[in-house]
């Protein structure tokens, strides 16, 4: 087994573009669930409309990329309003059902033959992020430190992605420590008490849903840019539950919880995948027990076991507060 390959793969995944994108999407979900108590099971829907808003504007309609960014963010706002207006006055269950159904409905709609002239159907849309990469100040080549190495394109996506994560983290830190944030957390802890003090709970929920949806839409655009492609099947409901895994791991209701959770999740996931493949190739694990094609499923099973142990022994996550978690009823 080549330990250096295993470690380099894990480090590259833990700090790479995908970790930044998932951290950004999970920060939006953290605002919904961790701070406001909204059960949003369709964060991937915001990522989908954000990514497609950019791709359709540029690839289908031939518009400039800056207009595509505004289109993607606008689609995320519209989706948040459509989801929130009929459900936020009701019990949390209705928002959960509506969001998970909306995410899957959008995926099926965007891949349908009816929408194919605009969305590309099952094939999606490709090569629409040229303007983004033209802005890159990073010369062509490979860059790295120690065992970690990235291409110039991936490095540029990382710079922008982690910069957005830092910007959103500062914004959320300011918001949650402001009067607005204190009201939002009171809604999470006891909605009836917040309403009895004269707070418009519905309005605060809606503001949180829109803002978290905007962050999710930005993550979807970054994902589309990173792979230079959007495809409906890359926005399946499992993405949202990956994001919840990041929250559980890092700690919901903490600004940096999703960031720490994303880095650790992708590091551990890739480490296990690379280690299993190396062990099978070196003969330490019999191919009859676990084949190379099954390594991907086994790594998720191992991560699932680790997550169960984390929930049992530290349900608040790495950065969370057990006292605050008990107070909010989570």
C-alpha cells in the first residue's frame, strides 16, 4: 500500500473545490435548520435552480455570465418564496414534506423532454463558464504543497469557493449576533414565546429561508462552474442528506460547523475509499470479500457507522453545544 497516495487523495479532497462547495451549501442549510429550526429537506433544489439559472442564461440564451449569476440568485429567491409562502405558517412537517418533494420535482422537470430545448434534458448543459476561467490570475500549470497538488483551474475555483465561504461565514456571524439573529434563535427554541413577545415569526422564517436559499443557489453555481456542466441527476435528494451529515459532524448552530464538517467528511470519505482500493490492490483484502467496484459503497457504510457513533457519544457535533441543543429540542 502506498500511504502517500492515500494521504494525498484525502487531503486534496478535504480542502479541494468540492469541499468548499458543500461547505457553502451547508452554511445555507445551517441558517435554516441550525439557527431558525426550519426542516428543509430540499436544499439541493436551491443548488439546482442556482446552477441552471447560470447555465441556461449563458449556454442556452447566450447572455453574459454576470447576468447568469443574477439569474441563478433570482431563481433561488423565487423558489424560497414559492416554498415558504404556503408552508411557513403551518407546522414544520409541512415545510419538510414540501421541500423534499420540490427538490425531486425540479430534478425530474429539468430532465424532462418537454424542458430539453432549454435545460438540455438528461444530457444537461456544458461549457458555459469560460468567462469565469478567463478572470483567473493563476497561470497554467500545477500548484501544490507537500503531497497536495491542484491544477490552475481547480486552484482558481478553490480561491473563489473558499473566499465565498469566508465571506458568508463573516456575514452569518454578524447576523446571528445581531438583534435579528437573536429573534431567529428564539423562534428556533420556542416559537410560541417569540410570537407572544410581538415578533412576526412568519416574516423571520421567510427571511431566513430566502437568505439560506441564496447561499444554496450560490453553491449550486459554483458546482456548475467547477465541472463546467449541469445535469439534473447530479442534484439528487441524497445531496441534501450529505449536507445534513456535515451539520451533524461539525455542529449545527455554529458558524464554522459546516466548514469543519465538510473538510472532515470529504477527507475521511476519500481516505477510506483510497485505502480500501489500495488494500484490495495489494492483496491485504481479498477481492472475493470486497471488490474494487464495491469499495465506494463500503466507504459510505463505514462513514455511516462513524456517524452513528458520533450521534451516540457526541450528538451536538464537534463544535456544537449540548446545552443549546437540549434547549432547542434537537
